[in-house]
């Protein structure tokens, strides 16, 4: 594996940021009546898919 490909793999750590930060455990702000804890997890789905797609394309 070349050095450039391994640098792109570091982008896979971005989705784990939501798991290790304590700011997720909150109710406010609400979005359409949904607590922050739930809608922030839904917001990370496209971010994670984007990170996976970029790493896949750039490390082939």
C-alpha cells in the first residue's frame, strides 16, 4: 500500500467523531420536534457515505 492511499484511509476516522464526543447526549436543539440525539445521527449518514465513497475512489 502506498503512502497516499493510507493518508486517504484517515478520512474513515471522521464518522467516529460522533461516537467519542459527549456533546451528542443532549435534547436541544430540536429539528421538527426530533431531539438532537436522533437527528444528528441521521445527519451523519450522508457524511459517512461521502467519506466512504471518497476513500474508495481515491485509494483504488
